[in-house]
C-alpha cells in the first residue's frame, strides 16, 4: 500500500513539473514569435496575454495546430 502511494506521489510530481516546463517553453515560444512586434508600450499587453496562453498551453497548441 505504501509503495503505491509513493509511486503515485512521484508520478504526480513528474506530471506537475512536466506541465510547468511545457508552460515555460510555450511562453518562450510566444515571446520570441511576438518579439518583432513588441515595443515599449505594448509590452504590458503582450506579456500578460502570452503568460495566460502559456498556462493553458494544451488548448493553445491544439488550436494552433488546428487553425495554422
């Protein structure tokens, strides 16, 4: 029983860390793809929008691949 609990806890941690790593990678991709359009005033718009999209990265990538 205890061994199953530890392995599921480790699996949960791996899942959480993997999700966050994919989120960071998506944020980097979005910021690089928007970089030519960023200037001093629209930085406050691009960064929060890209941060939001990177946190919902499974939906973002699904829509990205379906419509591009």
